C-alpha cells in the first residue's frame, strides 16, 4: 500500500509540474511588433499662391529653370512649378519652402520673389543664387541647372579657342568692303597730290631775286 501511495504521489507531482510548465509557457508575452519609422514630411510652403499675374510675369515664368540645382558647398535648391497655379513656383532650401512668382527686371535676369518678401531667387545664364531680401545677404550661391552648366562649358571652350578663331573673325564681305574703301580713299587722294605738287622755277643767271616761300620750303 505504501508503494501504491508513493507511485500515486509521484504521478501527481509530475502532473502538477507539467501543468505549471504549460501555464508558464502560455503566460510568456509575444514579442512586440516593430513599428515602421515615419518618413519626414516634405517642407510645406510658408505662403499662399498668387494667381493674379500679368502677361509679362507669365512670359518670364516660361524661362525659369526647374529641378534640383547643385550649389556651392554641396548644397541644393529645388525649384518646382506649382500645379494649377501658372507662374507660381515652390523653391525649397534647407527644408524651407517658399512660394515665388516672377518679377520684371531691366537687366534681363530672372527674379523669383517670395510672396512674404523674405527671399528672392535670381537666375542668370551662368548660375543662380538665393538671397535674403530682408537681411541683404546671400543664402547660397553658385547654383546650376543642366542648362547653366552647358552655358559655362561653352563659354570656357570659346575662350580657349579664341586665339585660333581670331584670323577668321572678319567675314569675307567685311574684308572686301574694307578693301573697297581703301581703294576709294587712294583714288581720291591721288588727284589732290598731283595738283599740289610744286615745280621749282628755272634758275636765272646772275639774278639776285629771292626764291618764293613755297619753293624754299620744298627744298629744305
């Protein structure tokens, strides 16, 4: 009987251990799911658009270069058209965006002016720059789109070939015209020289007369 009780006790103990292990396994928390990091939102413009542009401004807008411009010190400026708002551009620099519209100039440069009056984007054939209008200093300079890089390369190439191109700068028509003018001037000068030639008077024997002033001048 003692052995029967002992065996029963062992079985009970084993059953208790099995149940405890099962409960412990069930109570183990599941690993937490990884939450994907949110992508940083794009910079939003700091001002509203302007749809009251005149024809001259809209014409200038067609000449604005768009895309990402590479600037000095490896900085970048992104110029984008704003869909649905003709002549309006979003210019982004250092995570700040500005709504800009063209402004007429007398120099031929393209100026995009921020509607808040904070900054201005200036585009010339060789480069562009972003300036702070209020503080009167450049934010970034030496910005170039593909078209501007091509213009710089063409200018450098033209400068390198200036010596070789110099002999053929004048066109054949210009050379012929210059030759004709020279011949005409020579023809006009010939009769004058012939009529102003001074012929000295024949010498007179035993004459004490003083020679004329013109004659004495010629023979000095």
